[in-house]
C-alpha cells in the first residue's frame, strides 16, 4: 500500500484507500486462516486510521456512516462491513452519490445501480442536476451539527437547479484543509463559532497550510478576525469559490476588512432560506454559459435560411444522395447550430454586445484578467494580434529566441527591432531551457547604457516552455520594471491555461503575478523598501545590479498580456484560444490599436462552435478545474513512480527530473526531483515559490537513447505505428508525455504496459544478439547519449540589418521582404557549398525562417548570419519536418551583392530618417 507521500493530492489517496478497504473486507468474509485473519485485521485497522483523517472533509459517506462501519469492524460483522465498503467504493467510483442517497444497509441497499454515471448515456447525465458540497465552518457539538444539516436539507425545493450536501468542520485550519482536499466544495459558510486550531495530523497540516500562507500567518490572527481572515485565505488558494460570512460584528467593523471571496455578509441571523438562495445564485453565476446557451436556443428555432451557408440547418446534407455519411457521423445539432447570423439572440465576435461579450467577461473573471478576448484561429493568431497592437515600427523588443514561430512573424508584421535572448542549453538532451533573468537584466542595462531604453517596448517570453520549464513570473516582471518602469510583458502561455486552477501553479501565471504586483506597488511597505534600495544602489555598477534583486518604483505600470491555447490544455474545440489582458494603460493607450489588430487577424466568419466550446470550457474550470488539474498532476506523478521504480524500465529509460533540466543556480530550494523512490512525492510548493525556474509536473520527459532509437523514431515507428500512442514533442534522445485534464489512469497504465513490452523485446533482442550486433547497439546508444552536437546560440544579425551600437537588435522585417525578390537570393547545399563557404571565411546570411518540427521555433531567421555551430546542428537534426528548408535546393541565403547594396544604403536611410524626425 502506497503511503501519503506517494500522492500529490488527497483525491487519488482517498480513492485508493477505499478500494483497498473494499478488497480487505471482502477477504475477511472468506473465512481466512488465523494468520491471514490477523494480517487482514491489521490492514483494515490501518486503512480506517488513514481514512479517518480524510473523511471529515467530505459529505459522502459522512462521518456517521464511517463510524458505523468501524463499529461493524470492531464487532466482527464482516459481511455487513464488506457490503457497506463495496457500496461506498462503487458510489465514489461511478459518482452515484451525486444523484441519489446510497443506503449502506443490506436490506435497504439492494436497489439496482442502473443510474450509475459510468453506464448512463450522455443525454441522461446532461439532464441530471449537478451536485456540489457546502462547507460550514463552526465549532458545534454533534447535536448542533445534526440541527444545522437538517435545516439546510429543509430548504431544498424541486425547482432548485442544483443539489448540495453540507460538510461541517470546526476550525480555520480544518476549513483550509477541506477546500484543498475536497474538490466538491463550491461554497463556504463561515459562522461566528469557528476556532483556530485543528486536531488533524500535524504533517498533513504543514503540507497543505503552506499554500494558504503558512501556520505563522494563521496563528497571528485575532479571534475577532477569524471569519474575515478565513475568507481572505481561501481566496488565496481557491479564488473561484463563494463564501458567506455570518457575523455578530457591526457593519462598521466589517466594512474595512479584506473579505476575499465573500459574496455576502449575514448579520447574526439564522435565515437558512436566504442563505440557500444565495448559495444557488453564486454557483449559477459560474455555471452560466451565455453564448453556448444562446446557440442552443438558436438551434431550436424554426428558421428560414437565405444567406451564404448551405450547410446551415444541415439542409445541403439532408437533401444529398452522396454525403449522408457526414450527417450520420456528426449528428444533427452541429448543423442546426451552424449559421453566419449575428442576430436572433447570437452576437458578433468582432463587435460583441450580447452573449459573446458576457462570455468574455466571465472568462476574464475566471482567469483573473481585466479583459479577455476569444480567438477562433489559435494562439498563433493571438500572438500576432498582441504584437501588432503594441509594437510600433522601430520599437525594440526582447524576444525569447526559442519562442513559437508566430512571434517571429509578428515581429516582421510590426517592423520591430528584435533583440533575441538565448536560453540556457541542455546539450545532453538536445533541447533548450529558458532565458535566465540575469541575461534579461543584462540586455536591458546594456540598452540603457546605449541610451536606447526609451525605445524598448516589450519583453516576450514563453511560459511554460514546450518541455515544461516555468519562469518566476512575478520576479521577472519586478526586476525588469525596476530598470524600465513601463515595459510591456507578453507571456505566451499556450501550454499553461490550466495553471490558474491549481494553488501551486497559479502564482506563476501572468494574470496572477500582475494582480499581485499591482497590489504590492500600492503598499507603503513597498514604497519604503524601494527608497531604501535606491539609497543603497546609488552609483552601483552593472555587476552589482545583476546580483541584486531589484525593486520596481511605485510609479511602475503593470502591463501584462497572456495568450493561451485553451484547446491544448482545457476543454475547447481545436483552435479555441484566449487573450488575457492586465494592462493599466490598456484603456488610455492600447484599446483602439488592439481593436484594429484584432480586426486585422480575426475572421469575419468565426466558428460559433469554437466560441461556444470556449464558453463551456470556462464554466468547467470554474466549477471543477481544481479537481481535474489535481488528477492531471497525479496521473503524471504515477507515471514517474511507475517508470522510476520498475527495474526493467530503468535499464532503458530515464525520467528527466528538475535537476536534469534546471541547473543548480536556478533552483534556490535545492529540490532536484518531484518524485523520489525512497521519499515519494515532493511537496512542490517551496520550489514554486522560490526558484528561478520550476518544472511543470504534468509533463514527463523520458530519455529513450538507451533503447538505441532516436526520439523521432521512437515516437513514430514504435509508439504510434505499433501501439497507437500519440505524442508530439521529441528531441534527439527524448520524448515528451503530456498529461491533461482528460488523461485517465487507464491511459497511464496502458503506457506503462507498452514501455515494459518494449523493454522486454529489447532484452530478448540483446540476449540473442551476436557480438557485432551488440557492438552496433552500443554504438547507437553512445551516439544518442554522448556524441551530441552542442546547441547553437543566436549568432548575430548581418550588418545590413543590424541597428547602431553594441546592443545587437536587428531589422527582421527588411530582411524578410528583401527575400521576396528572387534576384537577391541563392541556395547552398548544407553538406557541400554551405560548408565550403563557411570554411573559406565567407559570411553567409539566411534569407528564410528555418524551423524544425518539433520543437517548432526557428534556428535561423531572415537576416541572421549562419555560424558553423548552426550548420553542425542542422546536419545532426533527425526530425521529419524542417520548415523553410528545401532538401532539393538547400538553404536559401542572401547574395553578397544584395547585402552590400543594403550596407551602402544605410547611411542615406539614416539621414532621411533624421530629416523626417
């Protein structure tokens, strides 16, 4: 039986404990011998002890039923105990407790389980009333608890849209553990009788209370502030929840306090119906889907179609003799909801005033932004919208060189002067890490020294990276704003939309960091800290500034944008994405240009199904995102555990840890691995709070070089072709497995089975191998694991495109359009004429973006000088796609004559620009 340290959340721990209890109690009913009986009784006792810590925080089966089961065990009523344990386990697995009462007595519980969620059709599940639980925080005795629950139950009405059950806990610490344990909780009622301390195991308390601020902050509370402080602390870990404060204090006392997620205050009254209605209204506010509901209603209306979509209402399909299979495959609803109309209860994505506008406002609330905009053609378009809205021709933009290609094309469209930033390399695994903060500060300080800081507009970084590296977002923004107080940040969170809905992950999202920073900049403590540091750093040199954690001035403007591929990590149809804005100057400076950029890149015929799916995806994460992300992380942790502890798998595979992917200097916490075979799962909170970079635990990078196959071969010929397992990202010797909110335990189990089968086949192959075959295998492994070309940094822009000074930014737009004239370009073969040109000392300049897939970022951009390191890396690439490179012709480069003409024209162009100014 796995211990508590083998789990990252209570959800899977609880499920596994109940399953183990069911198996053990069934074994007790089979007349075991004395030795087995003693062992089974010991196992059941330990399981009851383990569950007794968890069960007080859940409504089902409830502590009364749990205590009854323990008494049955104490009295040797094995059959009744096994029956009850089986009923509870099945109800938890299928979700039956959400729809009906589950009797645990044999004579009452024989009813059929045909309404179990696992076997219900989707239509029946859609009609069922959603179930949730309400946490009541009050230190009451057993009689008072029954009275509270009875009063809550009496408020139920047939017309209520939801069903809920109460959970009662006595203290602030218990309440915080409950909202982190129990994903069913959607509302909290804080009553005057609550206490501070819990009687729960101290180890569990320490592990979970850190996320709410730590025990020191909790213990410093004054008793009269317990209620308001609890609302504030819950807002820190579960901001999507609703709280209701019942208090005996006066309005004046409460008015000035931070009440966090509190929706309403009740003054010393027991109006259960009013409380009941407020709870339902609060959950309904998150459950509503304005555009999805409008589209469903539209699809039910009788409509005469006289516009440009024959497929609308499915008419072109139902009348066809040849494409009926399409209608049969998709079903009627998708066509009934297909229209180009913006009236009839619908709305326009380009100028929203109705349900789309409301849906975007709800998304902004859910993701913590000030404004949110939907996109129906992916985050590639979102990136270009934001860049074009914010960057003017000639603006300097600091760009993560390894970012997605859409950002590079956005720089071309905007006419930016691009300064590429290099990530630290992971040569051993042929992948890049992320850009160190010291590198960013160095570039900003260099631009400041050159007198160019006023032209620096934006810092663009990927968070998290494809491989799962996550920045310390708030620290990056703080220190950059200390150098450039109006710097704009664009965080590409294409792979990170889910992070908002986990307390550990949330702090490293752009919107959360921006909100935290806005609050911090307004505080008196920050003003004093800033003034003190300014005195200390007067006349400081660059080396000192690079070593110092810089504090931004209180006047700094927080200007953060995040682009998210909702479809990649949350529920949405393909290409459903969002732009989140938290910019203090958006209304005054950006709104009009953003509108124009949005119009430029957004289709006038957006797909309504994608918009509806974004609306529904937002509803899902507000109501169950916390649960689903916990399960996602747990699935990845169980994958790590299975691979890291399996003796056969360890022979050929290795799960890369934080220590493998993040150098020591960027891991201030000292944590090297999120899972250790001896210690179990590491509590990630400390490293996510402290470290420069952390690793997204939902991504499992597996080194496969020990199999003798490179990453691309292992992905396509082994995993996909032989076993039907789909992945995306590979490197020369690794493959990346990404869990998501749809990943099941069965999927993880199947993957482990496949890896074991592959390892066994390699064992058999090597057992039968001749000496020469074994030498050939060892050579392939050595080639993949040791003989790896170093990853190239960005070389430089050619002088024809390079800005003045020593800061290295370049005009990528001029280079891009120069290549439109074929007379300016030539082709060089990689292993022939290009290698020869570099050997002879010629300067070769790329005329194209060269983008290997994976990973999907350019290793060359237009105007960049080709270095020998870049050539060596290109020759070693083993991916199936290299966009921009033509194997039949070679690498597209600029001719020496075209470059010379540009160099000679530059002084003239500068003179014209000066006259224009």
